[in-house]
């Protein structure tokens, strides 16, 4: 449990208490200070009273829906990051949430591990989480969000825009196993021509460039996904 996580406050909003309880329990286990709401008006009042570091916001609420809550928060000039929970699976609904200022979304049903990982990623992007100079660092990798430059062990690595975004997603979620679907959602945002094998192709491209300057950092977890972790040490 990190001191950063202990300081971060998350508001969980969903009209299903079973979901609120499960999500809140998982986040508290990770060290976050969690507050709860089961309707849009209560959530809006809580944010206005004292903005949390992140709002996990269900779209389908009994009074004000999540999109309306988001609009009112933004109208009040409050810039709190929002991660939407939605049972809606259409591209239009997801794009709508991101267009009005949402930072991410998770489609129900979801795994608690995925939700926690997404929440951490949003917090890193919006609050810095130790990366206040605009740079992400892992092992001997350094990624500069401002200049779009990448270095490994001091060596510059030229990446395409897609390769850069792919590496950035890994570096925002170090040591977490990321599924193909997670990677598609965050890196391609549906613009991948309908072929999920695009993930394997670009991970291969990225590995070749990174591995020129050191041992492998991106590892395949068979039948699950991929993870960015420290190089395996020789026995």
C-alpha cells in the first residue's frame, strides 16, 4: 500500500448496492479512501462538497443519469476525473461518455482487478502519481509524454504513434496483466479494422525496438494477455 494511494479519495456511484459494496471493498483493500453514493443527486452533492481524486460513475442511475451528473460537475467548473461504469455496450454510448469529459469507462460485467487497474491508470494520468515532470519511467525505460520521446538505457527509440500509445498504456499499468480487449479499448478505441490480431502485430513491432537495447520487458501471459515487468534474472 503506497502513501499516494492512502491520500487518494474515490467516490463510487451505482444504484446497485452489491456493486457499490464490491467495488468499494476492492478499492479500500488497495489503500484508497472510498466514499459511496447510490443516486446521481447524492453523488453531485458529494462532489460539490469536496471533489474526490476520482469518481467511478454508473451511467444508468434512477434520478440523474451519469452523463447528466458529469455535465453538471463540469458546468460547476470541477475538473475531477470520471471513470464511467456502463451496461451499455454500444460504441455511441461509450464515445458519448468520453466526449463530454469522461476519462475512461468499464463495461459491465467487469472484473474488480480490471476496474482497480483502470482507476489507477486514470489517477496516474490526471494526478501525476509521481510523474509530475510529464515522464513515465519503468526499469531502464523512460517515456516523455510532452515531447513524445522514448529512451531505453539512454538510447533513443523511434516509435510510431500507435507504438507510443501502446507502450504508454503498458507503462501506466506496470506489472499488471492486460488482456487484448483492454489494449484494444485503450490504444485503438475501436479503430482497428475489426481484427484483434492487430495487438499481437504491434506488440511484436514494439518488442523488436525495445529489445535492441536490453532484455525483454514485455512478456506474454499465455491465454491471458501481456504484461510489462522487470527482466527475468539469470539463475
